[in-house]
C-alpha cells in the first residue's frame, strides 16, 4: 500500500478503518503502508488487515477475510463469500499473551450470488468457548423456525489457542476453521441440521 491512497496489488492490505460495504477505508480513514501497519502492530494500536480477493477500483478491494487487530485486547475476523456477504465472524481474545478462539458466528443466506447483510441471514449459529472447557451453541433459523441453545462443559479446547502471529504471517490467523479441526463434531451432542 502507499500513502497516496491508491492500491498496489499485494496479497494483504492494511487500513486504520476499512468498510466491507464499499471495500475502501471509511470516510477520513485511509490505507496504511506496510511500514505504518507494522508500527501499529508493534505499538499494540488498532489497525485492520484485509486479505485481498480482488481489486474493484483504484482505492477499493473485495476481501476473502478482514481482521480488526488490537494486540492488547482481541482480534475479530470476518470472512466473506464471493458476493461479499459476511459468512463468519470469529473473536480471538488475548489471554495471558496468547490468542484464544472464544467465539465463532456463522451466517447462512438464500444464496452466494447476491450480497446480503447480516440481518438478511436465514440462519445463524454461534459457538462460544471458554478456556475452562465450557461451550455454548446457539442456533437460530428463520426458515425452519429453530431457536435453541445448549451448553456443555469438559470440552477439549487446546486446539483453540494460537500464538500471536509475527507481522505478515497471517496464514494461520486467516484459517476459517483454525482450532475446529481437532474438536468433536457438534452433532455428537447437539443435533444441528
């Protein structure tokens, strides 16, 4: 990125505030250079990482995913489908200097050809974990008229921990299923259609 607010073709773009609806920085905000983003990372101040899917204008991108990165507090990731509908959000909390994947929320829409906002989703599944092995799942489905929740304790959570990535090493952070590969299927204890 450069300070003239025009995009070059990197894999990742950085901003102080990015808007997923326009694909560009919000209002008075701007794209950051890699050096500026690295300085924000090192200082622990807020910045955003955008994994670029494609350029859609001189100052805008479509994203595979985007992350609001605040090293001292948490990292919130958002994943998008081809139409740029939000399909998953995940929060990693900073606990003792490591990241813990404590919340994931999935959205289902009528199709992946059109862009939908979150309130247009047909279904939403939220999974929360705590480091002590507690978990809660909330399933809301407007079409099937489902609105249920369940909690369970004693769940394995070791795979939900992640070390802070080095600046630029965003691959693990951008893995939509990170930590879930080693967990028992939710259907083993809670019947989700």
